[in-house]
């Protein structure tokens, strides 16, 4: 094992980094059981509470799996941390381009899977979103209303993985919407395409819903591309 003693003053992040290195090097392989908390604490010269916190974080990332009464096992060595870190520094255009991808698939699925109550909820959120778009003096209000609408479309898609990805993504989306709506030179897409999106979901037309979702982001993406950002 290549774990190195780091001492009791080290942070959980330092310990987690060493554990990440065990995964990336292949020393901890998929399906293998990792050393016990007590063994790791002895090897790294830290408290078991630090080890426990580091393991908990890696379980939340999906890298490790804790099995009651059996120990902790390697679930995957594909570390999502670089992706999550980059999301915090991504440009507004990059955020909107990714949103377009999520929204197109969510709209397509929502058109075939939405319930009557979800459709009613979408219509209520649409009215709030369209009203907020008219007010350029409240970019936060618009960002909140617009992101809530698109998250509701993702919820109506009834794909748990897509929904969880969108829930994680929506914070950065809200920030990007705030910045875009604060800039008077970036055009609003207008209520029309959002109206078309809800109409297509109501009509259970997945292709029309996908087209409308794509058109929602197009004016903003084109403006940002024209600026070279």
C-alpha cells in the first residue's frame, strides 16, 4: 500500500486525496474491499473520525460503497471530482450549452411521461417565468423563476438520474441566468418558445417538445458565441 502517514493535524481533504490516489493507481480495484477504518487511521496517523468523514465523502461521490456488517468496497475508479470542480468555473456559454442538452432530453421524455398534475404545475410556473422575463430590473427573480420551470420539466421526465444531474446543475444554471438577464445586450428568448414547449408537452408530442427546448437557448448561445466567449 502506498498510503503515507499525514498526521493528526491534516484535513479530511488531504486524507481523501490519498484515498483517491489509491483508486486512480489501481491499488484499490473495483469490487475490492478497502482497509478498515482502524487500519487506515493507523497507516495515515489520523483519527478514525477523519477517516470516517473522508470515506463518507467518497461514498457520496459514488466511488465507494459501504455495506453494513461487511465493510467498504470500491464501486468505481472513475472520479467525478474534476467534472464537479470544473462546473464551478465554467463560462456562462458553456453552462447554457449543457442546459440545452439536458432540456432537450427532459422535454422529449416529459411529453410522453408527464401527469395531469405535473402539466398544471408547469403552466403555473410558465406564467411566473414569463412575467419575470419582462422585468429586467430583477435578474434574480427571473433566474429563480426560469430555473424552477426547467427543473419542473426535468421532474416530469421521470428519469431519476437525469433529475439528480439537473438538481446538481441548477445552481450554476441559476447563476448563469442571473448574469445573462443582467446584461441588456443579451436578448431574451421571449415567452413564445416556452409557450410552445408546454403546448408540446401537453399534446404529448416529444419531437415538438425537443425542438422547442432547443430553440429556448439558441438566441442566448448565439449571442455569446458572437462575442467569442
